[in-house]
C-alpha cells in the first residue's frame, strides 16, 4: 500500500502574521501547492490534462506553525463521483499534525463552466490512487 503524496513546503516570512505564526490563508495556499504538485506528478505519468475547479474546502486547525519549521503536506483521494472527486490533507510541521482538511474538485467544461463527467483516463488514475492509499482518520 502506498503512502499519500507528500509536498515539502518552504515557510516564507510573508506567510506569518502579526501574531508570529503562519496565517490561516497560508495554510490554504499550502493545500493548493500540494494538490497542484500531485496533479502535475500524475500528468507526468500520463494523466491527461483536464479542467477542474475547487468547489468546497474545509479545514481544522490543530496547532500553530512558525517561520523556520519544516512543513509537509500530505494529500490523497478519498471519494470519486461522476463529475467530482474529494481529497483529504494533513499539514505537518516538524512531524507534528497542525491541520487536517478536505477539498472537493469538480470537472468542468471550460467553454460553459458547467460540471462535466470526468474523462475515463482521469477516473482510472484516481480510482487506482483511491484503492492504494491508506485509510487514515479523516477530519
């Protein structure tokens, strides 16, 4: 069984706020970076390009992150629908859980901006990833 896709994040000073910790908006950007890196990784392995938008995002913050910590984001698929798929995430700093999140993405037709069924090749790749990622506690 494979592990979730992992992205190493360089915390920038600008990610922090006046309280000295990473701002909540930066956490969302970390999720985006991980999601995009994983999709590009799959495309390098033959996944065809397809258009998708994030339609839902939820996050539970567990612990603060500070400038200088080593941050890693784990992402993996947890659900696959006809036009949509759902990802789960864990944000870790120095190996400690700092946030858990979920996002729902919907395949769209770029001309109409309406939901469209996921291409068969995309479904196949996501189904394989769904079957081979570990089951972990979800937020």
